[in-house]
């Protein structure tokens, strides 16, 4: 063994980035926090680009016809300097910036979910799926005021544009690069990560779906600010600890917003400038805001405000004693700068609170229904996921979320109590009681210990040479190979499909809200082509890692199942197609839209129990829910003007985020 073999691999790589964007580094007042050094997960085999396990940066500029030389972060000279120095004019730094921030965002997801991150699969001509090892990042893809995640290309495309206005913040003719904005990079990376978990969340079947995608990406970008100690201490000192006031931590994409003519950040979770007075004012909770807001970014901002409001409630509760001590019991600090020790303590509490809130928000995506997410569903997901991880909650995080969401008028439909207990998703036993079905442990155990019935589910078309079929479910975690994990996800889905449809799981199928052929569903419900069996699609069987009340790691399996039905804009045609028996329609027109319903199921393989059942509001045979989707698509779409046209375009768009971010948003 050589001496070098005794030296362990580094845990992280230090890289310099813009803490927010280049504009803050160019201002005297904020230059001290404009540039920071962060730790990025170490990748030994990182190639020039950078090209690593998760990301591949390709720096081609189609508008200029230029292919920039890729940066090699393993170059000893770059390693010795903690990466390249932040620069607006150096394309290699642009490559370093997108890589560092995207890898940081990936790290937060893996820490919260307890498994390696996977990008959504690439579909070959709409049939077989291909493994996507790396998300591609193009720092200079567009000469446009835009940046977006492309589900079609499995890539992040960043634009740049010249400044066209002249004011105190902008110089005409200078270029603004969206790839140098921390918030835009984190935002777009989050879109890609969420799409890897929930590919159906980019189908706007109600007003909340795309708004949730935007809000969730903003939430991750905002709370990532709090993981940078120097920036956090600076803003704590400037605001005297009052994070509810105007500060950089609650703002997104300052340079982009100012350069595009807004005169302020692109979005602000805390407040806005009053047009009448010209002064910044904090957002006040409004229980009716959702009722009059339909545009996805504006609607998503309400969810962001509710989450940030929950954070502020916890932060204030955790720091009230510090204010009491520092103010000698009055609770009000004397005029002047606060003591550095107080600033450090406040920053510590803010960082802890923000980290917990961010982890709660990310962990909740495993507790969401597989389609048609609503803000109310997300609140239930946050509360239930955190209850499963931290049953006691002495600090009151869950109550803070419930209280803040209530103040903003966000609540799930059909609940009896707007309380922590009332918001919990039902357990497996509760779901079975609703339909008078009881699944014994022997039936569930067969999913893990016995060979399953032969036969591969038809909806899952994949190359048999690359995805072997297992005979039992297999868990995976943070140490798993990502390709083998991807193979295992699909193999697990095949095992579970056979168990539900052909094995001992048919009783559970009814309990979790699936419609089977004996239920005689409408003929518009999709059926398999080889057998007259109602189609059931098992999208994913993935692992979620949590801690038990005693601190031991617990692995759950998260199962997503959906069914499809053809929908028609004309109710009369819907009734006609629903009632057709035989002969079948000569030509299947596919319907005007797809109505999907299903559930997410959490299974504990150690205790052989169904822990949680998270169902969509109705089954695939529910005419009321189908009508609700029809009304949304034809009457209550995503924008006040031409709503129907936009909703239809977004539902069928191959690039929904390009459409959503069109030329004014990022």
C-alpha cells in the first residue's frame, strides 16, 4: 500500500461563485458579500466541461457561432485557487458557476430524500425509455431574456441579453447573463429535479400545477441563500435581525429584474414596492389572494409567501429569548448596530430554521399525489412527511406551516379540521377501512419474498436487454449506482404491477382507489391492448430514507400509480364515448385531453405495512372530477386573457417551461 492510498478522498471541492449575481459585486455597499466560496460534492473523475456524474456543461453559443473552451476544475492551478475568480467576461467561470450552484442544489435534494437523484427518462419515439445520466447545461444557449429547463432535451438553457435602459442600476449595452444568477440556476435545476420525481407535474390540469412548479423552484432557491454563512450574517446585521423587512435573502434574481425594466428583483417573497408611495412594503397575508390570481408566477408567489411566513414564525420563536436578553427584557433593541455576537447567534438560529424548512419542503414531494398537485395537497404532504420523521415537533414547525397557510387562504378541499392532525394523509389501515378491505401481512409479504406471476406489464415498454425484471422489490439509497438505481426503479414497478393486477395485491388496489375491470368503468378509460383489462400504470417504486423516533434509519418505498381516461371538451360527446359498448370506435381519436387519477403509496418493507395512502380527489371513473378538469381547460385556465388557448398549449407543449418563462420570466 502506498502512502497515497492512506489519504482519503476529499469530501468537497471549494469553488468561488457570485452569492446572488454580478450586480451586487459591482456595488460598493454589497461588494463584501457579492462573492463567496462554497463546498461542492467532490467528484474525482470530473472532466473538462465540467462533466461529472450528474451534470454535463456544454458551452456552445449558437447566436455567436462560438464553442467556448471548457474549464477543467481538476487542473492543479484551479484547485489551488478554489476555482476561477468570479468574472462576467470569462466563459470558463460561467461554466464553473452553473456547475457549482447546480451541484449544491442536487446535494440538498439527496440529503432530504435519502437517495441518489435521477433525471427524468428520455423517451425514444414515445415508447421505450432511455437512462439520462447527466443533465446538460448550456450557459449561453439563448440570446434572449429567458432561461428554462427543457424536459425534451433534458437540459438547462440559459440566455443572455443586452441592457436597454439607463438608470442607477443599469448601463445600456452591457450584457446580463442569466447563468451568473445563483437564483436562476438553482430555480431551473429544481425544475429538473422535480421533473425527475414527478414527470406529471408539468401537465396543467388545474390552476395550481404549474404554479406549484414555479413556487417550489423559488422556495429551494430562496432557502439556499441561508446556507451561506457570510451572506446570512451580513443580512442579519443590516436588518438588526428582522428578516421580515426588506433584505436580499427574500429576493430572487435582482440583476435580471432590474435589467428587464422592473427596477427591482424579479420576485420578492417578503414584499413589494407600493406604486403610489414608491416605498417597499411587506406582503400582508390575504385569505382571498388565490381566488383572484391565476397567472402561474403570481399564484406561485402566494405559496412562496406562505412558506416564508412559516419560516419567520419559527425564526421569531427561536430568537425571542435572544432579543429579550439583548434588550434587557423589553424585546426592543436600542438604536445602532447590533452586537456581532448577537448577529452570529441570530444567524445560527436563522440557518437552522431555514435548513429545517427547506428539508421539510423537499421531503414532502414524496408525499404528494402523482398528478394534479394542489397547494392544499402540498400542505398535507409537508405536515405528514414531517410527522413521520419528527413525531414530537417541540419547536412547532408544523403548526407554523398550518397557521401561515391558513392566513394565506391555502387549505385542502374536503378536510374536516385545519389542524396538524386533521391534515395527515390516511394510513394504510384507514384507507382499507373506507372500502371495507383488509390486507393481511402475508399478502404484503409476498411482494418482497415470493416470485411474482409471470408476464410483463404492457404499458412499460423498455429494452429487455438493459432492464432485467426482478422477482421482488429492491430498495436503493445514497450509495447506489445511479444507472442500477434507474434499472431497479423500473424493475420494481414491474414487480408491483404484477402483484397488484395478477397477484395477491388486488385487494389493496381497491383500497388505494384503483378502478378494475369488474367495476365496469366507462369505455373511455384506457385498457390494455392485449387483454380487456383496465390499464394501471406504475410509474415508480423508489426509496425514501427517514429516521425513526429512536433515531434509526428507516427505508420506505414510495409507489406512484395512475390510470388514464379520454376526455372531451364537449360533454355530449363525452357521454357518447363513455357509453359505447360494441363495436368499439372504428378510430380512436385519443380524446381532446387526458384525465388521470391515481395514488401515491408509502410501504414499510421491514414491518410489512402500508404506511400512507395519498389519493387524487376522485378515481378514474369519477365524472365530477373529469368535469372539473374540463371546466378548467375551457373556462378557467392559467391566464386572465386567452386562458383556454394557453391552458391547451401548456398541456400539450413539449417545452412547457419555455412557454411558461417566455421572454419575461426566469
